[in-house]
């Protein structure tokens, strides 16, 4: 699957993340938490140089190199409905071929089911909720039928406030709804690292189910469930899933997405 939107830095840039589960079920004790968070923060700051606010509003400045007119399969009915995956390096498939990332695997399931939807992978390595909001206008030029929102983990890793993140995610959903009134949403939940404190963790974790209720969205409670911190399912950095890990993530996403498509 070759996307008509090419994303700058989706695999070329160093990663700036990735989220970790706050549940004690897989956190390897206090020392393990410290080591893992140190690794996450190093990975985050290594790649932070491209996260400055854009000086222009061109596609390249907001992470989109080119936008092509959507290809159609149904001349009579207009463009094929589009599913946009707006997210971070997890969505982009950092370290993998595009065909191995979970959005591409979702496209395979869609095609196998005989459904007519086109998947757009709009994942950018290191993206925050503010970054996603900045580049949203270009994505809304597409005939968006479903938006799968996977943002927030990098906000957490940078220690940014929960309320600004909530406001950015709400703005993304509001603007998408205003442009495409019939759009449906899928929200990929994340969880904060427990060493950020009980108050921050509780408020951060609550954002995703709260938004799902407010916008009548399908919720994936924790996108990395059964993948995060499992060595055999993650790349050498211990953060980004392998192809096998993405296959598991695709299965979890499909459970939330399929009922909307039918």
C-alpha cells in the first residue's frame, strides 16, 4: 500500500518516544521504571530538533510533503471514503517498512473483507497533540470518513500539561467534525508512566475515555496492551514495536474499527 500523503520523518527521523503502560502489571519495579524512563527521555530528546513550530503553513512545514487528489474506485459515488490515522512514530511504523505498520495491516483487513475504504498513514515521529493540530488542515482536504487519533504520549514524555493536551485533542476532533459532519472517531488511549505521580497519571489516563464519551467515539483503552515492555515484541530500543508487535496492535485496532465500517 502506497499512501498518497508522504510523511516527513516518519521513519527517517530518530524517535522521540514511546509511551509506556502505567499499570503495575508490566512495570518492572522502581529501578526498572527509572531505567526505562531514562531510555524514553533520551530517545525523546535526541529527535526533538524537528519539533519547532512551523514558520509557514506549507505541507512540508507541518509534516506532509505532498497531497495528491484521492484516487477513486467508484466514479458514480465519488471518492473512496478515507480512514486517516493521525499519530506518532507508533502509527508511522518507526523502524519498519510501511507495509508492516498497523495502518497498512488494517488496509489489508479492509480489502480482505471487501470493504471500500482507503487508509492514510499520517503518523509523524515525535509528534505531540499540538503538532497534530498544526497539520490537521491539510489532512482535512481528504474525504475523511473515519479519524483514528493516536496522540498524547509525547506530551506526557515531555512533561507537558494535561489540560493543554486535552484542548488540542478536542480541537482536532471539533475541526474534523466541522469539516466532515458525518465523520466517525476512534481514539487510541495511552497511559502515563507511574513515576510522574498519581495526580498527573490519573488526569492523563482519564483524557482518552472522557473524549471518547464526549465525541461518541470508539475507544481503544490502551493501544499497546500486551505489546509494551515485552522484549520479543519490541525493537532493540525497547520502545517501538516489531512487525509482530504491530500485527497485535492491528488486531486490537480492528476490534474497535470493524463495527464502524460494517
